[in-house]
């Protein structure tokens, strides 16, 4: 509830991971605490990684870096991003140029710019479950836009089929649809013909498709081995300035530099121009220092080596966590094909562990953090149902190093054994 002394300030809820950290801090947790296993964290391990290029630990600045830069990013960094995108996704196709890139101080800020430019009356579809921050973005525009939820089910592996999306967009006259792919929290991936059909629907219906692709390089084959490469809606765009597709990515997840707060949007130059105009009022533009550092990261040859190492390392951690959770009696809808999360149901665990909130608090006593599933139930109007649809679901992260993942899973198994 709002503070009585400050009624002019709305009550802003914690995002799921921040709430989890806040609750853990009451029991002595702090970032980097050697006794805790943070399986709720939304960031990958950030240290040196086998077979990966050395981490970038210093930057050399130019005199111009001490001045304000362009609100959408420097020409140099936008060219580097466009070159990487064209190398990864646009061979033999119409290329993206620097005018198609808007650089921001993090992915959430890039997304904030997008929601800022949506016109009054825009009919916006959103998926459940999905990234927790979408709730607050949508909450801020709930009185001037029409918000249209699409709820997925366990039976469909929490995916929206191409046909279902096409029918929904057409029947509901949807103007915009933003979703995370690969999905945070479920780890499911929309790719291949399905993703191509998403883009075709957006083109046909003139519906803005916002593809949040921060986990694009965390891709695995069905057998759990490292995937062959990243996934992106940009691969299926025909005309980069006409197709209503905007993709979001950055250095936070795939490149393992979350503290840099570096993200970008890629799309038609008209939309990018509007994002940059919004940036002039919303945030004033990104740090010149971060952009200078980013240039070292974005070389396609470096990226190729780095991403192969990343998928190999995280595929191994995925296997350990997946097998460990299943051995503890935690059910997974389907082994995740993307991200570094496992979306697991505790429904079959002994009471009270069969409730995600009770499970969370019990895990804290073992110095293990998780995130209850209801935080990913996007409800822009802040109304909660009598029975939470994801009350049995929990998001587990294998973002930390292998040792932390192993110990965390062992403690969960111990907790379940003690409760039986």
C-alpha cells in the first residue's frame, strides 16, 4: 500500500529476483556470499570461462568519450552491432545499418523506450508466463492502451503456436506483441518455421513484433548438447525498414557483462528514430565509456569463439541441474532448449514444499535461493487471482558457476529428503 505520508508516490512492487534477494538478505545473504547458492539469479557467471576469450578488464578512452554522446549510441558502436547481426543472421539478405540500431544503458531501458513510443489506443498482446518486468511496463500504460493477455499451458510446453498467435492477432486486432525468446522463465524457444511464421504474421497484420532476445545464444539441442548458434527473429525479416519487427539484445546475458548495462534495439529506421527521440527525454543516452568497451566485445570472430564456449559450459550445468532436480522429485514440463533457467513444478513434493512460496522459504533456510513462479504471471492491473495459476512452479537458475549449481541442487535434494 502507498505510504500515508507520500500519497503522491505509487507503490512499486519488487521484481521477482529482487524480492528473492531482499528476503534472503534478511538471513544474511549478500552478493558473493561464499555460503549461499543463488539459484534465483538472473545473470550468468561473469568470470573467466574455459575456451572463451579473456575477459575485458580495462578500456582505453578517446578525448571525445568525456562528452555527451548521441542519444541512440555512437555511429561506431551501432555499425559494430549491425555488422555482427548481418554476420549472424543476414547473409545474402538485406543488411541492417547503423540507422537500424538504438543503443541503451541496458535491455530494460531499451524496452522502456519502446513502451514509451506506443501510441494511445494501441492494442498490446502479452504472454503468460513471461519476463517479470513486462508487468510494470504495461502497468504504466494500462489507462491509454488495450492490454490483451495470452495464457499458455503446460500441455503446450508454455508455448504459443504459430497458428494460435496468428488467430489471436487477427481476431483481437492486435497492434503490438512483445515476448522473450528464448523465454524467461520457461526456457522454451520459438525457432525455425514457427519463428518465421511469427514474423510473417506480424508483416501480414502490420503488428509490431517485439522479440526480446537477450538469451539468444543460450541454445541447446533436444538431447541437451550445445546448440549450433543463436536464434533471432531478425533472420526472417525481409525488408529491414518495412517489416514491423524490433529485436532486443545486449551484453548482459550472452556476453556475460551484466554490470556494464549495455543493450540495444534493432528495427526499422523509423521506429529506431522514435526510440532515440524518446531517449532524449527518458534517459539522455548511454554511457560513452560502456560503448567504447563494447567495441572490444562485438568482433564477430571473437563472438563466434565466445558463444561456442558459453554453450558448452552452460550445457554441462544444465545437465547437472536438470538431472538433480528431477531426482529430487521436481517435475519439468519439458527440458529447456534455451536460457539458463529450468521451470520446474514442486507439485509432487511433500507438503509444505509443494507450494512455490513455502518451497522458497524452506530453501532459504538451506541458504539456497529460487524464484516462485507467480512473479512471472504478468498482471498489469495488479489483480491477483484467488488461486495462483503458477503456485506450484519455480524458476531455477544455473547461471552461477558449476560448483554453486551442484551444491545448490544437493541442498534441495537434502531438503526434500528431510521433509518426506
